[in-house]
């Protein structure tokens, strides 16, 4: 009673994704969307840190 594909069949069915495909802008719950979500979250965190540093330097500088 074999109900599904074997591990070997699953491994062979996964095709590699090119870098251009990963960087494409796609909507929905896709791997590309998750990559862009991570990138934008990193940019937001860095901008927030930069703003905090600027505010702190002006307050301490006075």
C-alpha cells in the first residue's frame, strides 16, 4: 500500500531556482515574497537604529 512518492522521487522533483527568479517581485505567499519581506525588515531595523542614534546624540550633546 504505497500512498505517495518516495524520498528519491521527492528529491528529484524539486527544481533549483535561479537568482533572477528569487529576486523577482511576486505577490502572495511565495519564497520570493519572504525574501523581500526579510530585506525590507532589515532596512526598517537599520533605519530605526539610525534614528535612535541620531536622537540620542542630540539629547546627550546638549
